């Protein structure tokens, strides 16, 4: 079966978007009123940003909460060595991070790219709907405040972990309302990878122990590894 070229995909999707009356689409997809072909060629006689039907950057906001929040089970008493995280490790590996732009956009355009040249608008519209659902079926989150597949981690020292819209990780210690802010990453996807590393720690409390601001007389290699790698003195 012949496949549509990139300019034809852009043209069909843009025409379909106008027909649907879409402004800002699902999951951060923007259907701009002015668009051009993927290769820069005008679409429908219009000129402007290319590929307006796909996300061009990572989310800088989450919904319905303002941050992406991980489920931390606080277990008081002796260290439990993240027993919940170990039990859910396979899910954390798969769903504990944000999608990459390529994963996100490939899912959305998956079925449109399979269409032959000259496919009618109804067929294109159905293909895009399938792509939007394909994206929603990905295990990795996008702009949601919660993970798409449920999992939890546990700690006797930490009660909260969250990913902020400005691509930082914040951690809340037990018996404290304060959230401690760590370094800023290039984007929220890269920050999600740092959060995923913390979620997979043998002990979350030990991983975030503030060895930089509270240096130990006898350094312990089991303490503060994640903290020292993500420390930001401006937020100490």
C-alpha cells in the first residue's frame, strides 16, 4: 500500500482539524489556524509553523493538579527499603517516566501515516482519532498529574515526591510541610528520568539524605547519592 508523504499528511490533518473546529488539541497538540507542510511547503495556500498537529515541546503544565505527583506510602518506624517500589519495579520501569516527543508524536500519527495518498477527510479523521487513542494507551505519562499505570513507592523518611512544571523534582520529608527543591533539568521529560531513578532506589530516604548541606564526618556510600547528583544550592 502506498503511503502519504509528509506534506500530504500535514495537509490532510490540518484540513481535518479545521473541520473539527479544534483550537488546542489533546495532550498538548496544537492545531494552529495557520500551518505549513512538514517540509516547509504551504498547506492549503497558507504559511506558518510546520507540523502544527504534533507536540513541539514537552509539557510545562500538568492537570488536574499543577504538578505530577508520585504515590509515596509513608511507613513509620524502621527503614523499609522501599518495599513497595521493589514490588512495583516493573511498572516503574515502564510507566514511571514521561513519554519522549518522538513516542508521543509517533503514536498520534501512527495510523495517518498508513493511509494511501488522497485518502478522504473522513478516513483521515478516523485515523487521527485512532492515533489520539494510541497515545492515551501508552504506559508513560504526558501532561497528567498522576501516572497512567498505578504503582507506589514506600519510605519511612519521605512522604512526598513530585515533578514540577519547571522541570524540577521536589521531595517532602516526614513531619514537615516544606518541599525541598532540586536542580532544574532541560525539560520535564529529563526531569522525569531523574524522578524515576529516585523511585527505583533501594531506600528513598537514604538516596535523598542531604549529604551536601549536612556533610558526614565518616562518609557513607549508601547515603545521599541521588541528593548529591541533584542538589541545587539556591534552593537549599
